[in-house]
C-alpha cells in the first residue's frame, strides 16, 4: 500500500471538515482560496512532510528499499560491511632515452605524469635510471584522482609533468599496457547484492566465500572459484579464482595477430589476492587471474583395459579432463588432442586415434583474449561404450552417468 500524498491528505481533511461542520458546503471547502481550503491544505503540506519522513525511515529498515546512507548504515550495523569507495587506476610506465644516459639519475616518487587528455598519474616508488642505459626502466604508477574516468589505455601516458632532477632532454615515457582498477564508489545495487550474499557465504574458506570476497574489491564485476584436483579427484589444496573487471572489453585488441588483451591485470589480481587474507583457509593458495569464464561441458566415452576397475578409471578420466581444461590460461584454446593425451595417462584407459574417447566437444574450442575455458566434475560425464548400458552402479558416490 502506498503512503498518502499531499493532495490525498487535503481531500481527506476537507471531507472531515464538511462531515464535522455540515453548514460548510463541500464546494466551498474545495474552492481554492477560501479560508477553510487554505487551512486544510497547509495542514496537508505539513502532513506530507511527516509522511515523507516516515517513508524515508521505513525504507531504511529493509535491505531491498534502503538507499545511500541508509543502506550504508543498514549493512554496517547488521553485518559490519563498509561500502567500497572510489579507487585510483593502477599500472606501470616505461621510461627510455634515445641515447645512453651519460650519468645516473633517479625518477622520484610522486613524479607527475599525464595523458594527452589531462589524466594525471603519480609514480609510487623511487626508481634509479642507470648510467649508459637507454631503458626501458619500468615504474609503477597510480592515478592522482580516483574514479571510473581515471583509467588510461595502452600508450596514452606520454607526458612528464613533474621535475626529475638530472633527467636528460630526450627522456620519454609511455605505458605499454592499459591501466587496471580505477572505479567509482560501489553503487547501491551491487552493495545490496553483497549484503544479500553475506549469510550465504558466511562460511569462510568455501569456494563461494572466496568468490564473494573477490566481488567486494572495487572494479571486480564477476568472480568464479575452482578447486584444483589431484590425479584421483581429491582436492589438491589449491584454488583458482577467475575474476573479470568492467574494462576487459574496452582494452581488448582484436585487430592484432594474435589478438592481445592489453589490460595490466596483475595489479587488480594482486589487490584481490590481498583481500582474501581473512577468507581463504590456512595453507590454501589462491591463484587469481583476470578473464571472462567460458563454461565447457565434456562428454567422454572411454575404452577400458581388460581387468581395469571401470568405475575408478572412468572417474579418473573425468578428473584428467577437468585438470587439463582448468589448467588453460586466458586466451588459450581447448585442444581436442590435448585433452585426449591427458586422458591417455589414466591407468586402465585405452586411447587410440579416432576411437571417440571424447564425444563432445567434437573439435577444438577457441577462446578470445578475454576468455578462459573452465569446467568441473559435474560438467564432465563419462558414458558407457554401449549407449543403452550404464557405466556405473549406485554405489558410486560421485554418481556420474551416461
């Protein structure tokens, strides 16, 4: 039910006045400018202000309706969550000269650099430039201001604004890769989602908790966590975390051969890794990479050696397919032959050219520079050679099927 507005409050007041005072005609009370109409509307305006205050307070009591400061207060009071603020763009630049430096000099910390459009960056460490070198000397930088509009594309940081004592006249600077990070304060919609996922991912150390923690890092819009398995399908105490930021599409160069992904992703990956200190389980390493996940389903039809434990061999073949797929780097093609060779290493499995060990996909799967191909045990199935016979029995705890 909606809260009443000023006009509705005035109508209610006028009818109440007419009801309590029959000598006042309804038409007179409704006529703008009459004493009774003016008095009722003044009261309705004050009532509208009170209703507005009640509405604001009421909306701040619920996660679905709280906004701005009310949402900040709600999530901090209940879950201890702070809204991530705006962050600077991070990256590195290369200093070089056209002729060898005749004397050594140091590029100071907080040296101001800029793009042609005026976005300024600061060096974050003091870095020596050796005598006799033409470079490149790589220096880490961050944007002077924070926000979404502070990111810089490849090769756009080209101006040295600050003073570098002893610098040669031919000293140049550029950024070989685009910057990463650089985001506005987290909006209400995303922050509300973080709050909704709080209790779902409260069990720290789980894959869901690690993925949720990554989403709280400014600039990260998607995250997927995968367990690395050993040869027999047991967790290998290693987690791969694939994250995506909102700039990956912008900085992809599909005209190059081969295409390149220009974003300097290691800075964002490092920020995410450092944010996982109170989430990941002790002794578990989390490898962070920036990419867009492309899920892949795999259907196997293995051939077994005589006397082999077909249930165990088929399970190990699925594990081999998972480990091969999840070991691919961003932009790397899923190879049909590569997966077959991984399965061929499994004890009890016979793999021969053209034997149909892998029913699907029927060929290579090509990822673009922004993508990384991933799968999991539930998405890798092993079927029997005979299409109408089940491969496993009900005692198999993993319950894979044809």
